[in-house]
């Protein structure tokens, strides 16, 4: 479920820029950050399915190049959160090191 979507003038929004926070079924929170302004396709309270587009890659916040920052956290509060380890499945879809991907 989408827990938050922010573009703050200060606080964590200044660092992570346009971002979406999703609460996963196990209570862990996923942060997708540096998203393109106005590109979010989800709203707070919406259920999100695996593979569903939530926004477009951007370079908002503390970012000089377009990319998506993903982190799993134990709380939705970015500055108070502890990171949660994760692995990718189906890694064929991920670019190799040094490989660029277009969107």
C-alpha cells in the first residue's frame, strides 16, 4: 500500500526529492526516490501490485543524474529508518555493471 508521496521544501524531501514510500505486506517500507516530478501514477492508500509502474526515473533531490534510489526500511520515516537487507529476483531485467538503460 502506498504510504506517502512527498516533495518537501526541507527535511528528507530535500535529499530524496520526489519519492514514493510503499508499505509491503511484511510491514517493511520501500522507498523509491529521485523520481521525475509529476510522474507518480499511484496515490496514498492505493494497493500496488508487483510489476506495477509507480513513477518515472528522474533526478530530483540530491541527485545530478537520472536514477532511481531504492531502499527498504523498518519505518516510513526516512531519517529515523534502519535499512533492511534485500536481494533481487529475476535479475535478467537489471542492467549489468556499466550498462545504461533507457526508459
